[in-house]
C-alpha cells in the first residue's frame, strides 16, 4: 500500500484537512467462497463419483460445475485442513499428523505458525467477511479449554465468527460445541431430535443471511466442515431404512458396480484397471451369515449418514439460490482423506475402543445391531467397506497410496466454467486451493502479516483449468508422508513405499514393511495407470532411486523428519501451556473442564464432593464426564452414592447401600489401578468412611475424551448419560459447594470439622 501524503491539521477544525480511515476493499467482481470439507469420505463415496449411496444434491452441484478426478490430500484430517487453509505443505506448518499426536519436532508441533497466515486472514484483510462452522481440529487438545490459549482457535487465525467443535470428532447427537471463543450447549437435546449436521447447516445459513442482510457489497468466505462422515456414524433410522438389504451382496460385488458407474460417468479413464482384493480384506462369501448381516448393517448406517448429510447441504445450496448469490459464489466440496479403515477388519459398535485394539466379539456386536447409528452406539464399519469406498484405488486413510490421498473434489463457479458437468484430469493438491481462491478473489499473498514474514506458499493456482479443460499441468512434483507411509509424485510418475503403520492392529493383517529401513518402493505411471495397479519399479530402477532421493530432499525442506513411528514418536508429545494439576477444585455453574486440564486419572484418582442435603433422598450428578461409550461419574440415587465407569471394553457400577443423611457431608470416590494386590478397585465413601467397594473391569483409557474435547461437568450431566440410571441433565437436588479432584492412587483427604464447614459456607456467601 502506498504511503499517504501528509495531512494538514491545525488548531482550527475549519482550517484542517479531514481524512477517513481506509477500509480494505475486495477486487471488483470478487466472488463469495463456500468451502465444504467432508470427513473421511472416500474417492467413491459420492454419487457423482460412482457411489451407490444417494447424494443427489452434491451430484447436482457437480453437474453444474466440475469434478476433479486427480485431486489429492494428505491422508488425515488435521494435516489436510492445515494444507488447504494455509497453502503450505502440512509438515511445513507443523501439522505432520493429527492434533492428538502433536510432538516436539518442527514438522509435528500441531501449532500453525504465524508465518503461514490462513486463507481466512488473507481474505479478511482483502475486504471479505469470514466465517467457519463445524470441525476445526487445528488446535492442540491441551489448548481447547476455557483458558485457551485462543490464538489457534478460528477467531485467532482470521475467521470473524465460529460455531462448531474443536476436536477430531464428536457425537452427532450430543456434540461438544464452541461458539467463537467459549463453550456452549447444543440448542436441543437428542430426545428432541437434535443432530449435529442439521445444526451446522442451520448455523451456516444464519451467518450468511446475517452478513448479506447487513451488506451485499462485501463478499463472504464460509468454511463448513461437517462431522460427517467421520465416525461415529450416527443418523436417525428413517435415513438408514432405504438402504436395508442394499449391501447384502458384499463389498466385492458392490465395488464392481461402483467401478462400472465410474467408468460410465468418466470419473476414471477408460483404461483404468480395478485393483484386486487384497488378502487382508476377507472374501464376502467366506463370512458367516451373521457376519454378513452385521457388516452389511454397518454399511447401511454409513450410507444413511451420507444421504442425510447431502440432504441438509442441499438446504444450504437452496438458500444461496433464494438470496440470489449462487451465481457469484465459488462452491467447493471435498474430503480430507480417503475412506477410513479405523473400524478394523470386523467393524465396531464403539470406534474409540478400536483405537486401542479392543474389538468386541461377534456375539456382542450382533446384540447391538439394532442400536447402530443411534444414541447408544458409536459405530464404524469394517475396513472391507473402506476398500470399496476408495474404488478403484488401493488402501485407505493414513496411507500415501492413492486410497489415502486421492479424494473427491467438486467445484462450481457458473461464471468461470464453460462446460458444466465435465471432469478435469489435472493433478491437484490441497495446497493448491489457497492460491486458486486468492487468484479468483483478485487478491495477493502478503509478504508479511502483523510484522511476521510469510513463508513461501507451496501451492499453485489451478484457476486456468476451470476455464480450460486442456490447461497445462500446474504441478510437477508433490511429496506425501503420513505416519511413515511415503510417496512422491513427479511428472506423472508416483513412487510409494510399502510401509505398514503400527496402528489399529494393521500389522497383524497387512503385508509390507514394518521398519522404515526396510521399506520397498513401488513405481506407477499415473498417466496410464490411474489406480496404481501395475508396479514398474523393476523396469525403472534408476527412476525409483531418483524419486527416492527427491523425496528425501523434500522431506528435509518441509520438516518431515524424524519419521513418525507409533508408539516411539509418542514419547515426544508436545506439552501444553501447563502440565495437568495434581489437584483442582471445581464448582457448579461453569463450562465443562476438558479432560487434558484435569488432574491425571490413569494412575488412580480421588474425588471429594462437598455438599449439603435437606433429607436422605437427595439425588443428581455430582461430577460426570463422557457417556455410555466412554466416561465416568459420581452421583446420588435416592440419597445413595453411586459411581459408573463406562470403559471402552466394560461398564461397571458401584452403589452404596447407605444413603447420605440430612446436613453437610463429603461424598468420596477413590479409583485405584490394578496392582499386585488385585484388579482395579473403586471405593465410595461418606465423610471418609467407605460405604461401598467394587471391582472396575476393563481398560481405564479413554482417548476419545480428549480427542473430542469432552469436559467434566459439576452438579449435572449433559448430552447422553453414562448409563440407564438417569436421564440428563439430572441436576443435583441438594446444595453442592465444590468438588475436589486429586491425582494419584493413594490420594487422601482430611475430614472437615464442623467449624471448617461453617467457615467455608460463610466464605462462599
């Protein structure tokens, strides 16, 4: 910006020169931008990309715009979002893996640097209004509390409004929500029919409406990231019912049907080969009748989840038409990675349990088959459906094979696309969206933002390909790396390693290398081999060596090293702003306290609830976190202290036979881990006298609490309950002064005297 000439100011206003403060102005004709990021949706899971799942509203956008058949991402959630919002490679901005594995290495900190201003910040500074709705997953789990820090929340990186969830996933029925910089409850309950996707679309419509009614002269950038179709796959039964029986013929036959539709629609080239079924995906005909029934049901629920999402996105598209801005809006619909195999070979009714290898036996899962998709399940389909969801490609999310990094991209901009409904074949990557939108907006990438020099943008605009299907390739080379899986694209060739990640029990099933030092590189000519079917490494060893060398060079340039390897890398987890406190006091009325900010509980903990009850029949929640899919809590039932531990592989409940009498008391819970003296134990006490003891079976490890930013509530519960003992919010009917939580298996508490109780009560008035 050119410096302004001197302003003439003297003591007299009449003789002085006024000058208004300048506002940023968007370029003439700058379009609105609507970016929709779907979650864990594979290359073949939209109708317009060959799926048997009904997605008519997204298909309609594709017919009005373009489909990119060679669009690529980073293979997981956080990394792709960082790449598309900054235009930089994911390791280059510290997002080498998901936020759950933020490490103390430059490429893995999980903290976007100020040297990589986001698309929202650049557009805002150019005169746009910016709004984000839905999944964020770009802030470390230790920074999602009411204390922040907030600089990596959406409002800290350029968005002016935000409504959504900060973690990797959340319940569709009872999500952990944030508005701007504070935690909020959903506007309705699961029993009232609440569903997250519907709420997110409502909120996006409302934000755009408010902005457009205030002024139509400012374009908007709306970023909508659905929770769908990431697990848990949850949707009302009426959306699942149309798919009953639709997948009974199995994943091989379904995949062949998808491939035929893809070829007919031109979303894969005519000479594409359907890659064969790998040995680790069981042949459908070898499964028992019960297994087939269960596995098909998992897929029916997923299909209903997708169709439900499509329907509600359609409401947003209709709204753009109704207010007359559809023609002036660039709409992009994409997925962050390939279909997910995190349900393992058999699928699971509780996907968080699958993270740590706790797969239920077939009989248990069959007993929950009618619960799938509902309030009492957190289900994920078997990986045979992920393989089919990425037709015709190999592997899935978390791998640098095309099944992990090639995703659907639909783009509509009526004024820029001369051939609506066409398919584009240019190699594109998530980092290219940033410069493409910047160019479409008539903006430029600043050299510095807030005095911080900006690092180079790795993406290249592909705007020319919107107008010309024969536009030249804009990208010659792109590296890929995710959790040890490596590949490199170079002038139409792609080299990829056979590394198998040490996660989700995959090394027990998949063939390949388990050590980076023994990884073998395969080579594919993607110009003639769309699906990575024919390995040419033996025929071109010199090219393989050259591409491997280029990969290492790119790794050095982008902060990829050291290579991620579970569990060794987790020894270097990046600490939060402060370590968890050894003890903390919580009072009713505040926001939920997220799990990473609580005293550590895995090695045992104690809880003391200081309360006053009018009679022996008080009831309600004293402290609770999580729900029946994972969590724990302490509450009174008809005056009797009760604890429920809903662990990922077992639920246990301990209840006192003795009720809490009228007056002031301290109700205690002591959880002690297994040791040489026996299994995990749980003691309940009243005024430090143990009144109930029980064994806690299962594994006390609840990773989904931090990944979903679930918080501890005091004096009531929220969302879905821990067990059938109560319905939320189940507020405590007595007077709860405070709850003290202390970390450690041998935590002890002093029994307060009557004098201390009175003094505490007076100090609280």
